[in-house]
C-alpha cells in the first residue's frame, strides 16, 4: 500500500514537472512567436518606408504618335496610337531616364508625376488625387542600350541616385517600380536571379535578371536595392504568355549612368574604340591559336589606319589588361573602352607569343552603324509601300555618314519592315538605291514614281551601293 502510494506520488510529481516543462515550452514558443512577428513587422515596415521614399521619383510616361500601315491599295494608312511606360527622375532639375522603346517615334510625350504628399488632403480615403501631368521633351535616345532621357519644365523634384550594379549579388532583394498595364505607381518584390545575362556572345549589352514581377508598362521604371539606390532600369521580360513569368531583365545602373550623363550633356552617346575587333577566348580558340590561356581577350582584327594599327597592335595579340584592369572577355573590353572620352590615351598590356608588350593607344569615336538614321525618319514621308522600306533623300547630313558615293542622288534605306513582300530581296539598312531597271533614282519622289509604273509580275532590278560596292538586287513586283 505504501509502495503504491509512493508510486502515485511519483507519477503526480512527474506530471507536475511535465506540466511545468510544457508551460515553460509554451511560454518560450510564445516569446519566439512574438519575436518572429516583430521581425516580420520590422521587415514589412522597412519595405513600406522604402516604397514611400522611392515612389515620388517614379513617373508614368504617355507617348503619342502615328503608326503606318499599308492599305489594300498603294495608299498609306496612318493611325494615331498611344503607349505608356515608366520612368525615374535622376536629377531634381527635371531629367528623367526611361526606355527608348517607350518614346521612340512619339510626336508628343507627357509625364504623370507622382502625387505630392504635401498637396494631398489628409483624409481617410484610400483613393488619392492623381499627380500633375506635364509635357516632356526627348533629350536623346540610345537604341543600343534601349535608353532615353526626357526633360520636363519642373524643378526641385524628388529624385533617386544610381547605385553600383557591379556590387549586385545573386539572391539579393530588389523592388521593381513602375506602372504595369497602366496601373500607376506599383511596386513588386523579388531577388536578383543573375547579375549578368548576355544573350549573344560578344554582345555589348548585358542585363540584370530578376524574378520581381515585371509586366508591360513597367518598362523604364527603376529596379532598386534595399538602400533605395537604382541598380537597373526595367526593360523587358521573357514570357510565353505575354505576362510576368518571373523572368525580367533590367539595364545595369553602371551602363545607364554612362548613357544618362552623355545624353544630358550632349544629346547623344559617343562610344570610344581603338579600331580592333576583340573576341572572347574559348578553349577551342586557345588550342587552335596556341594561346597560353583558355580565357581572356584576343584581337581578331586590327583595322588598317586606326589607332591600334598605328600603335603596333596585331591580329592574335592577347589583351591582358586595359589601364591595369584584367580583361576577361571581349564584351568587357568593348564596354570599358566606351567609358573613356574621345581623345584619351589608354594603356594596354599585351601578350604576343611569350613576349609581354605595353601600348598606349588613343581612343576615337565609334563610327555609326546607321542606327540613328531612324531618328531622321518620319513615317508619313519616308515610307515606300511597294518595297516595304523607310527611305531618306540624301542631303548633306545623311551624306556625311555614308561611304563615298559612287553616283549622285539616290535614296538611302534607313529601315525595312519584316512584313515587306521583299523580305528575301536582301535590302539592308545603309543601302543606297541608285536605279530601277536602268532608270536613275534621284530622290524618294522619283523612286515612288518609278515603282508606280510597274505592274504585278514585272521584273525589277534595283541597283544599290552597299558600303563601297555596287550590286543588283532582282525580284518580281507583287
């Protein structure tokens, strides 16, 4: 009986201890839960504070222009259209950075500023008044990076600073701001999926990849880090559905800074070169050329008469450093040269066989690749429907960027439509049309007049100059 009583007391004692342990565990759990909740609240508050700081510098952009379509006859149909995108104020004096494709071809650009907190009634309604709509001017466009700079007649504006995109790390938290589908001033959260995504080998453009939701209308908006610095300009998405699938891309801030600074100062972007074609070294290339390393930069070409040639650089030279910075690939070499002013001297350390050499080479401006010709084009005046091209009369300004002409007059092809009936006819931007079926072409007017004489099924032989050579392009009129 005593033994049974003692066993009962022991069980009760153990039960009491268990209750105390469980109570203590519950208390610790409650404290942990409270701690976790506080951490989440703090994190949420940080994002809220960051959004309030960034949002006033984010704008919505409306671009109005005319698009050109071909009717059932030879008539040109013009339709008025409006597109929208986003932008970010980078200078309190009214300079805005956005994507080139947001404003390209626009006849009128308007900017919707974020509403000012000072002018907003302190009521309880969730719906607040819209901001101020102002007219904007296009300062300049750079199609290579798909960036454009706008100016507006407003001063003392809220603005953001560009960060250093070279410091981005995979997995880092970022926020994307913009107006997706026209929904003014939205924000999404994500991470850096890749700090550098290149779509073609030797392509001078690299992009930041993020899974922060980006949709049509976000173009031109900022991708910011936890400090509120602009680390990229949201540019495009890869999507099978047309909407966000977690694969968005932004122009890195270090590229954007160079473009923004140059356009704001001169209205255009000048890129420095030394007259070489720099290629990324691969294992196969290294083995075939007998190079001492399977990475880096090798000169595939040294252009005659250019600074690199005049300095003594040769095809096959392995570039080790540019102004002391190790060169890892061809794209890095080109982009680093872009940053130098025209006329600067740069120092190259080169490996030629087993010999190390040093060269000081002068930077010159890269010759244009006809991309800016589109800035001179107007759809109403430049379209040649029967050929599906945009052409320009060759005046003094156009003639300056062409190869030495072989004939007088002619029409320069500035662009061609993928929907052209002569897509396989091999017209290229930069070609100059001199004659059709042996009859000289002196202007856009004469080109249209000659084409109007041709009937469906007639043979057409177009004489063009491409770079320095003449050639015939033959097809049947449709």
